[in-house]
């Protein structure tokens, strides 16, 4: 009797639940790309420090350092070094994009390369970025340029990094110069990449430079990054007045917001409460600040920030979403975040142990659709050293995009992370995120396509794009 | 369901045994604000958190068995709560155990102890939190307050009971209520529910079950 009652209740709740569950057979049978509109941006993402090679910045310094117990800061003991040498192999990388049939490319410009000292400006490097953006456009690939993707010039970090108010002035001046130089080739801008990740990993978990474990500093840095975004947006609107693609708008400004599904580990009140607290801080505070123009950050008993930031409200034309995974959240009072995050045994994971949960992308796209802004998936990918599981990953996440669009979410683009295997920050070179693998030991840094390339090409064809042979 | 039957049998058996004990002088315990009680309830829990675009919610079947026993005022209160998610691929099942010790007088009672929660597969597997509950009788009304009551599920509450009905305010924003529908002098049906909001998190739970009041034994009596 009771078993039947619970089964009936379960079925009733499942029927009422708005949480999706994708059927792999349906995903594989769907002609992905056909449900996307003309003009949808289908591309890949990279970041300067992870692919260019030869950058000297705060991260390069960090990579050479060690933890007090002698372990290197980078798990596999590598340093970014020459990376995939994309600084010198951009033409080759563009051919890979053409092979994919991509019509967009998100890359970042490296502040430390452009301004290695406070009083210098590398016009040669700026000209090279300019030529990249022009060459991309000539090939029908829309450039989307990120201005800050985790790395700082060493002179900025030595002066206090994002904790120092002076960094705001320096960043704004840097953005103004980039906007002036690239404005004639670029309409799509991403001011800051993942401010929440940078603040948490650098200032709360201490796993990234500057290696601090300080909740107050973490909240301060996150608020400073939001202010930096507002300042950057102001400069872009002022200095980039060229409407490159002729759509009537000279700038399309956004930021890339990293989101994670926070699943309460159990039904206990405390697990539910810490999951809610984590979601509010990590997923909600950035879009909420943009929506209201106020930065509100609170960690009970530790820190509370509530301040208005000039020009923050209405500063973006699109919200970039970087989505990878779901975390289970369990209360643990011994951690500064009051919780531990983990993935239970038995779940399908990538090589870094992140759960594969494509439904989460759908949930975030439909959730942020409420903001009333266009959405772009600025990053989504998986570490897969064999490359065999990436095709379904790509399919299932594009399926999530199409499902979200069908529900009314205004999703305008999808950028796969990443074009190439690259330097995955504290994880080093071990994780393989590339649609194209890279033989780092070969002098030519040989690029080889993985099985997901043909999946990407098929989606591109369905979208009306033409992958090159 | 098995635990409900067990509870009925136990309550009835203890009542019958107390009634059969005609040879000895009947033991009349001194009046106290609490009497012995055991209960077993089944119910439904919905918990999650809200955000700008909606909410994340999980539903669970709940089973709660517990009670308190008085040894000449010295009070032992224990409860076991299991939560089983109703949908696969979401949260984990969990079992919580609360053991609280204290003292119950004529007008007041205080018990405190840990709530130990185990959830598999979780990291950490086991968590421990403190729990406390206090009662004070004021005429026909019993006032009560607690922290992480109901085996850790109710964050904090202050309330009052009158007869078979109880109401409470759950901090920071919520309510709790219970009612007992008598079946006999020593057994009844208990309906218990609460709902609250804590930051962006919210939880609501409704349980229905049997409650019984075994008679007190004479202090030091082995039976």
C-alpha cells in the first residue's frame, strides 16, 4: 500500500517537475543547428595566456612558484611557457576555425603584452591583434574580444592587483587604448572573464594568484571587478564608434559570467541553506549587480558589501554564460564558504572530475532569460583526453541551447571551449579541452583534429555554414 | 509503515500491561510538563532555493520516528529522520539521528544534544550540529523554543501549544504547526508541518503519523 502511494507521489512530482532530463537517443537523433536562427554565432573560445605563449605576467610568476610543502603551484609541474604558440601560428588557427565552419571566435588581448610597464605601450603587439580581428572578419568569422581574462601585468599585481583602487584607473586607461585601436575591426566585446571565479580561486580558495584565503578580500575583489567592468563599458562606448558589421550598433558589450548548478547534497535544512547561499553569491550576485547597478555581496558573519557603481546598470548588451558542470553542496563549517562541493560517485564526469550535466545549461539559459537581455554561451567544453566523449558533450549542450531557445530564451551564440588543447591554469597541460589536440612536444605544435570536429561541422552545416575541406 | 504498526502494538501492549498490574499499588508519577511519548510519521519534504529566474527544488519522502522518555525527570529525547529523494539523479538520501538529554520539571523542560546526519555518497559523509529545545508551561499554554528541532530540520522556532494544537514562528521567516487527533487515551494521530525561508533557501514539510504515550514506570523498577 505505502509503496504504491510513494510511487504515485513520485510520478506525480516528476510530472509536475520543470527540471529537464535529456534522452541521449533524442539528442543524437536531433539535427542540431537547424533549430538555430540565421546569424547565430557558432564558434570557439580561447584566452591569450592559455594559447599565445611567451607571456610574462602575474600568472607566469605564479607558475614558477611552489606551495610551502614544496609542491609546484601548477598540479602537473608545468608552466605555460610557449603554450600552443598561437601568437605565431594564428593563421594556422584560423584555418582550423574555417575547417570547423565556425562563424565567430572569442579570444582575449593580453594586457601584460600590450603594456609591459606602466609607461610603455607595445604598438607592434596591438597591430598584430588588429590584423587578427581584420583577418577573421575577412573570413566571415566575427571576432569577440575579451579585455581581461585572469592575467595581470606584474607591475599591477605588485601594486596590489584588484585590491588596489589604482588598478581601476590603469585598467580603464588600458581599455580606452584597446578600444581606440581595435574599434574599427571589432563590435563584440567581453570586458571581464568570470569575475566570480577569479575572486574565489585567487582570494578565497587561494589556488590562483595571489594565493589568498581571505573572505573580505574575495568580496572586495569581486566588487572591484564589477566596477572595472562598468568603467570598461564606458570607455568602449566612448572610443569604439565604428559599426563594423553595419547592424546599427558600434559596440556589443558583455561579460562572461561563470555559472554552476549548486545541488543541495541532501534534504537537510543546512545543506539546502548553504546551497542557496552559494547560488546567491556565485550565480546571482553578478547579474543582479548589472540589473540594479548596485553591488550586494554578503557572507553571513564575515562580510557585507552594498554599494552603487556608476554606469553599471544597463552596461551590457548581452550576458555571456560560461557553463561546465554541477556541484553538490554539503554544509561544512570548517570551510570559509561554510560548505564543501563535490561530485558523487557514479556520476558521469570529465577528466577533471566535473559532472557532465547538459540540463544545467538549459536551466541557466532559461533562468537568465528573465533578465531580458540576449544571452551568449561564451564558454562550454569538457576535458577529455581521448576526445571520444566530446562529440556527445557538444551535441547535448547544443541541444540544451536549442531547447532553451524553444522556451523563449534569446540565445544568440555558442562558443565551445576550446579551439585547441591549452594551458588550463592551475591544472597545467594535463586536461585536454581542444576540438584540436596539440602535440606540445613537437616544434610545430602540431594540431590534430579530434572526433568532435566532425560533430561541430555537422552542426555548422545545419546552421547554413560551410566548413572548409 | 512497519514502524507505524510497531508503534501501535507497543503503545497498546504497554497500556495493557499497566492495566494488568493490579497486585501492586498503582504508580502515579509526579506531574511534569512532558510525559513519555513515541511517534512515527511519514511525510513529504520539498526543499530548495529561489533565484531571479525561478527556483531549484527537490522533493523527498520523509520518515520520522522518535520520542522522549522520562526517568524521574531526567529526560532522553531521540529521533531518526530519513529523507529519500523522489527523483533520481538529484540529491542523495540521508539519515539523521538526534539524541538530546535534559531534565523535565513540573513546569519546564530543557533538552540538548547533537544532530548527526549521514548522507551517502556525500563529502563529508557525516555532519554534526547542536540542537536544543526548551518548554515552559504557563497555565494551560505551553511555550516552547528550539534550535535545529525536529531532527535538525527546523532552524529556530518559538511557539506555543494549547491542548492538542501547537503553533510556532520559525526564524527568520516561517511557521510550524501540529495537531493531535486522539484515537484513545494514550494514542492518536499526529499531523505536523512547517515551512520557512532562510535567505534564498526554503523548505516545507508535512508529516502524518501515530503518536503514543506509554505509561511511566516507577523509578528504579526493572519492568
